[in-house]
């Protein structure tokens, strides 16, 4: 399973984490002491809100518990680990598999800086802001112009633009391409149309213009 760190809730005696589903979406899982079944909610890609599954007991797992779980796990990197189990004294020990260092792909601080940079005045992650800034960079960068003139692929041009800007925003020149891909994947979870739809269209437009010239 690919999950975030396990966090302790305050609204009820329980722990929670996020996990990535096979369909590419994400879910919030709450483990409550004494409950035989966990509470599970999908994360709506459009609103970012938790939607409990039909068999989740609303009495045991109220909406405010999922809201807190979403807030506490927001921006956390996913990592590989085995099943999480609650010990008898759930407030002193959570038995979980600790992943190897290479399994932790993205530092949450780097991811959070990028999210904060592109959060609008209403507190929402803005894909419009992301694309506008990246498109401005595409037009101002001499390296991007050279890549367009050399007829590099749209994917390679986009990857250069995104990597350059994200490393700059995170203040971390050591971010690997794999880490940047993971950040994009996390951003894409709440975007039903894809993070870089407008940027991709602009790159294709630039490439088409060069071809005509």
C-alpha cells in the first residue's frame, strides 16, 4: 500500500492516514480503537472534501473526524508500508512498517512550499495560477526558446519548465526528476482535468508556430 504518515486525531480516539487508490484517487482511512471496521472516505478531486463510503458508520466516524484527518495529512508525501495496526495503548504506540529511506519520495516541506506558492486568496490551490506562471516562464526563458527551435518534444519542454520552477519555489536545487514527478502526481489528485492542461496547449502552440516558420 502507498500511504502517508499516520496521524493522531483530537476529535475522537483514533488515528488516520491517506492512501492512494488503484484508480489514481486518494482515500482517508480512520482507525478507531475498539471498532472492528475502519472509517473510509474518498477525496473529491473537485472540492478536496472527504466523501465517506456507504458502509462507513457515521456515528463512529463523524464528518469532523474526516475533516481533521484531511487537514493533518495535507501535503504529506506518500510512502510504501505494510498494514497499520493499533496497539492496546493506542496513544503510546502504533505498530507500522517503517519504509526504507528511498521509499520516501517527496519531502512534505518542499511540496508544501509549492502548494502555498500557488494557493489563491480564498485558500484554494489554483491551477490557473500554476499555468499562468509556467506559461510566462516558457515565453521568457532563452533555454525554452532554444528547445522549441530544436523541436524538442512537448513533454521534454514541459518537464524542463516544471522542474526549473518547482526547484526554485521549493528552494531546493537537489529535487530529483522523480521527486518532481511525485509532486505533480500529488497536485494532479485534486485536478480532474490535469495540472498542466493550459501549459501543454501553449507549448504545442509554440511548437506549431516554429514549424510553420
